[in-house]
C-alpha cells in the first residue's frame, strides 16, 4: 500500500503498520532522523523565541509559558482526549498528572542541576501561584466526591468546562503580567550580540520548530518501542521508560536546547506553563470529552507526589531572592522524582497512566 | 420483515435487486419496490414560461419516463414475486433521498435497501449521495449493496456462500444486529464471524501501558465473555460461527480489515438512532464502515 508522508504522520493505523514492517536497520534510521528533527526543531524554536522576546519586549519566560508550552503539551492533550473519547478516561487523568510530575521533577530538576537558571520574579511569582493553584484545585475537586462517599469518584464534565474557561483566563492574565513585567524590568539587561530576525521569521522558527519536535516525538516513540519489543525487552520496562517519557519528549528537548544555547529561563517558563496546561488544558479537554474516573492510587500516591513537587518549586521561587535557582534545589526535585518512581515500583503502584 | 428497495433501473439498482433476491430473508417478508423520478430532471412547467409546443414535448418526455419506470418496476416486481415474497410497487417524484425516507416512514418498514458504487478503492470511498443521505437520516435499518469484489460473484449463488461479519460490542444496537443475524435462514456452507474491537490509544505507544494495566485486562475478559455469549446465541440457529477479538486505534478500521481478511460479503453492524449531535459525534464509525468496507453493509437500527 502506498502511503503519503502526511498519512504516516497523521494516521495512527498507517504509522503503526508502517513501523511494524520495517527492518531493524530502517527503524534505526528513522530513530536518527527523529532525533535530528527533535534537536534541530528545538534549536530553531529557541532561536525564534529569543529574538521574538527581544523584538516584542516580552520576557522569554512568558513566551515559554504560553506559546512553547501550548505546543509541547499537544502530545499529552492528543493522547488524553483520544483516551477519554475511547472510554479510557483513567489514561487521560494519568497523562496530565504524570506529565506534571515528570516535567517539574525530572526535566526542571535536571535543568537546575546543569545550569544556573535565572528567574524573573515578577512573572514567576504570579504564574507560580497559578501553577500550584491549578493543581490544588484539581486535587480539591477530586477529593470532594470522595468525601461525599462516592464509591467511584469522577471528575465531571463541568469540571472540564471550568478548567477550559480558567485556561482562557490564564492565557489572558499572563499576557497582562507580561506587559507589566516588561515595563518594570528590562529582562536580564543582556546585549544583543547578533542581528535580530524579523518578527515573521521568528514566528516561522517557533512554529516550524514546534512542528518538527512534535513530528519527531510522534515517530521516535513507536520506532524505538518497536525495536525494544523485537529485542525482547519486557513490556513493563518499555512502558516505564520510552512510553512514559514519550509525551514529555518535547519539554525535554526544549530544555536541553535552552540550556545549551544559554537561555534556561525559557525552560522555567515552559515547565510552569506545561504544568498549568497539563491541568487546565489536558485534563480539562479530556473531562469535557468524557467524565474522568479517578483511580484510588491517585489519592494516596500520585496526587501527593504532584503536590510535594509543585509546592517545593513554589517555595524555591519565594526563597530565591538572588534571582537564580540553586543547584541543590534541582537535586531536591530530582530526588523527590526518583523516590516517586522507586516507591512506585517497590510498592507496585500502578503507574499514573492506567487504563 | 418489511423491506423497501429503492431502484432506478441503473446498474447499481439492478445489482441491489439481484442481491435482495438472494438475501436469506425470513419467509414472511414483504417488499415495496420504489422508484423516484428526480424532480430536478424536469423543468417545472408552472414556473417557466413555455410555448404550447415545448409544454407538450415536456409532458411527452415525462410520460415516457413514467412509463419506463413503471415497466421497470413491474418487471422487478415479477422477479421478487417469483422469489415467493409479497410485493407492492410505488412510483413517486421529488427529491430522491427525501422520497425514499418518506416512503419508508409511511410504510413503517424494517429495512431500506439501496445500491451503491463499486469496489475499487476509489469508488469504494464514494458511497453515492443518495445512499449516503439515506444511511445518515434513516431511522430504519439500511442495507447498502455494493458490487462484489473482483473474482467474487454475488453471494447466495452456487459456490459463493454467505460470509457474514457481525461487528459486536454488546450494546443494545449490537444485540439487535445479533438477533437479526440469528433470524437469517443461512445454509450449511454459509458462515458468520462475530468481531469485537477494543479500542486503545496507540499514539505515543500508550497501548503498551494499557496492555499492562489490570483494568484493561478485566475489560478484555469482559469483552471476550460478551463475545462468547454472542457466539453461543448464534450457534443455536446458525452453522459455522466463529469469533475474533481485535484491538486497535480505530474500530471502523479494524472491522474493515477483518472483512478484507476473511473475504466477507456482508458486514452487519448495529447503530443508534441518531440526533443531529449524535450524528456528528458517533456517525463516523457507521459511515466509515459503510464507505470503506469491501462488501455490502447492513446497518441495523433500533426500533
């Protein structure tokens, strides 16, 4: 059967069938191409964001928290909405919560260890509250049916609509803060070392880069999983590694490119934004598609882990009067994340991605 | 069973009639043969100023068309009668799909039969506007007859047994479709394959997660039990019943693939009666199977 490139990327069944028929050598070739797409895409996007920030006067952290985050959370949103539509709402909730934990604990933790991450306190103080607030709201709305004695607690459809409405509010208020913030402080006061691109070219790089990242992640995960399956790697190992990080790959690649190019503040923005969007956008849209059942282990394991990580992050924002995240804070986040993963395995808690 | 066959004397309609004559309907079935003269073909004599001559010519053409349609209907009625089914004929004029739906409602039929385009991948996609509209808006069950695949003759003829594929998900409409299958007087060489599809999210290989999860495994056990139950029900009345539990990202894709793999010549599926919103949200499964299946498709709707 002849298939077009567009079908390969857009049609799930075509992609699966295509990957299943390839030899290991071809799969390796695809993996290399995907990694090139991911890293080139992330580089271009960061270049675009940096110049866009300078051209418009918007802090990079804000562009990271809005445009970049909207793009990098698309895989989670796609998977969660599909799962909710197909009658697997647990997967939808797990994706949102699991991604918040992985993005903040692992990706931001790692970024903090690798680079001194400067923070725009004016913006971060505010968006940081939204980040924690959205997660707390999610937990409160999840606990209410439990307190009412509901044997099968769910996040109702109205919660989804509420979250989506809050999402619109978040994007608007971020824009307002960005305008105030950019007036109050000239960001980092850095000198422009190169000639700035036109705004049109900046947007082209940001959007084009995002598309490359998304396509790369979408193709890399099935190709890598296929090789692992053929080599006899057990399913649970594949699930805990490449599948678990699959939807967070865009955030990871963005973080790596941002650190490499010396703009780690984009990562802060991306992580804060991705956390808010995973809550309001991913879980919100999935709940609108179908009410989300909340498995028991979320109450005693996943929700607490998410809150510990997010409150740690929030406390660090308040603590860091020097305007930089410290390396030990990254180590703490990584440690909490590691404990979460190890404890999950040791206690045999189902991953945050149940059916 | 009360059946309405919409026919227009074309190749596709002829094929639908041939298919209908071979279809293993219950013995007490009756057939209404309907032809609709498309009003768009004729100029509305009252709205356009015509000379006496033009008007006369138009009437003459109209008369000829009606006569031809009536002759075709009578011939078709004879063939249906010879098959031993009670038959009546109706000749209407107006919007074709609309008149088919009105006639179906007036007669409170159980099934509407329409012909569709052929089997090549491109033509398979083209359901035909009439068949498509009838399928979308009919509250009654609809049988869309397609030309058999190359190398296959119409089922029901010698050497071409009925190979029915029943898409089953244990919902109320699917149980109705199961009942209908059980009531078909199929012969010894015929077969029925019951297929259940469990959908999972394959994007970013989330299916690997799902497979590991106990909730999914329970879901699979429940689906298997329902499928076995359906097979037991069919075994009582039909020979050659098999079953298949498939998993995939899209139910319609899996059903079409299953039909292709087993060379089915009829796909039967249940479908909810639909509001406009349901049509928008849920219509894709029925529509996709009807459009892309390599064979005729019977969409069973609840009363």
